[in-house]
């Protein structure tokens, strides 16, 4: 069922570290060519830190774990022409032999199938502002509740209601670990005003928690590792908050709903900030790839 790239298959067979990566961030999260450049840089950072990258996507209905450079280029160039694929969409895209860019939720599902326990991304989906009325809650959260993969992210964007997102994760029993921080990061900025559940200061301690949860206790479900954007790449809080507010108003005016809302907000924020937000977006993804590699290397040593 899975097309596992030979390099990834070899690493898994040898119990070496592998890091899963999503593809919605490539096709729907950034414009071309920055999306492809970033995807290639992320893979290079993972190799440099002793792990093998496995970018996940659906191509012609085949589940791909580990992509070639030309696959990455295709996903980036085709952009919104590739269908955003979450848990709900997987059977359709596969049965109808379409191309799918996997979200955090769909990437977690496939990573677990391929036995890859560590996954790096930028930001996760969550409970949207106004969810009490719209009921817009990303399927990423439900996936974290049930699928045993650690997701390394820079927290979540404040396009979401971060307080409610953390409450949801608490209800579902998903641990939120702050890497070298007590504060839950808000993607472009290092602090959201909310605290993480546990702070851990090195990759080995994080790997130890994962091993205890899955290997020793056999407790199923994900773990969210929150890694703040590097200080040098943090955005001005006021500028980013204003951009987010404006983007949300525009989305409301244009009646954007459902799966379209997150990509719409990301693209508008990038334009409103004149590309500033994308610079910090790229750096935080690279930073997450580095930490995920370190965790994967330490976790591989336990098995
Ligand atoms: N948040 C970001 N960048 C992203 C996404 C979310 O800051 O690229 C993408 C991820 O793929 C995430 C998805 O899994 O959007 C969530 O979409 P939704 O809210 O429709 O579940
Ligand atoms: Mn949604």
C-alpha cells in the first residue's frame, strides 16, 4: 500500500532515525519557488543532523513516503492544483488516483503506517477563533489524540484560539512539551501567553518521554513538541497580530469556510506583512527539522 523510498526503507530496516514531513505546507502553505526551496533545505537539515527525511504525499493515488527532488518540485509548482488531504480525504484521493498534499493529520496517519514516530512541521491546525459558533476545529487535534507520532511544531498561529486549542489537547490526553521554554509559542512569536504542560531542555529527555509513553506504557496517541521560532527570526507581535486580524476579517467578508480557510489566511498574512512572515516561517520550519532529527536519533537508540 505504501511506496516507501528505498533510502527511507533502508534506514527503517536498520533502525536508523527517520523524520516524516508533510506536504500541505509545500503545496498550500507557501508560494513557488520558496516552497520547493524550503522543502529541499528542510531535507538537507535533517540529513545534516543524522536522520533521513521522508516527505509524505499522495501522487496518482499512491501513498509516497520519501519523495524525489522532482516530486517536491511538482508539489510546489502545482500548488493549489494538488488537493489538500486530511484524514477525511485520504480514501477519495487514493481511490480516484489523484494527487494529495497531506496535512498534519494525514501525514501522522501515514507516518504511523510506515513506523516513523517523529514528524517535523511548521504549525499545527487547531481550534479556530469563534469555534463556539463555527465548530471549526482542525482534524489535526483529533489525530494527535489517537495516532502515535510526535509532532515538532513552532506551536500554532494565533489565527487560532490557542487557549481552546490547548484545552482540547488536554481533554484528549495529548502532552504538550515546550522545548527550552515554559511558554506555548505562537508560530511567528516565541510566546503566546499560554504555558506548556512540561518543559524539557534537550532532545534526549524528549525521546525518553516518547519511549516511556509508547514503548513502556503502551499509551497510544500523539505528542506535541513546541519549539519556539529562533529569537533572530521572531516577528514583531503587533505587526503580526494586526495582519492576522485583517486576514480573519477578509475571510469572513469573503465567506471562506471549511478546508479553504487555513490556506487563505496563510496567503493573506504573507501578503499583508510584505513577505516578512514567510521569512520567519521558513526559519522556524528549519529549526523544527533540526530538533525533530535530534529527537529521532535519540529515540532510535532506544529501540
Ligand atoms: N498551519 C500553519 N501552516 C500550515 C498549516 C497549518 O501554520 O501549513 C496546514 C497544515 O498542513 C495543517 C493544516 O495540518 O494546514 C490544517 O488545516 P485545517 O485547519 O483545515 O485542518
Ligand atoms: Mn477547519
